[in-house]
C-alpha cells in the first residue's frame, strides 16, 4: 500500500484512505448529478452538524441515565441510620 511509504500506523492509513475514498465518491456524484461545489459543501457541513447533534444528544442521554441510576442506587440501597428510640 502507498501509505507504507509514508511510515504511518495502520489505523492512520485506514483513516486517510477512508477520507480519500469518501472525497472521491462525493466528487464523482457531484460531477454525475451536476451539483455545484458550494451546494456539496453545504450538504457536507449540514451532515456534520447533524451527526454532531446526534452525538451530543447521545452523550447527554447516557450521562443522564447514569446519574439517574446512581441516584436511585443511593436512595434504595443506602443503609438506614440506626434508630435513636431504642435504648
């Protein structure tokens, strides 16, 4: 593979190859469908924003569920203090 000449790790080479394939694919589709470069860039940024929104929502949901589970665990499994009335 050509990336072995650049002395990069396999994961980095895979990322670079994936990005190159993605850019080539988008360029081919834009040429085939006569989509302007500005429109293609706006679609790309809109997709990135949507993915970012989904990731932030997922992170907040997981954090909220973990906090809720931790709170419920503390409420239901906390040791009750000893009764002061017994002597």
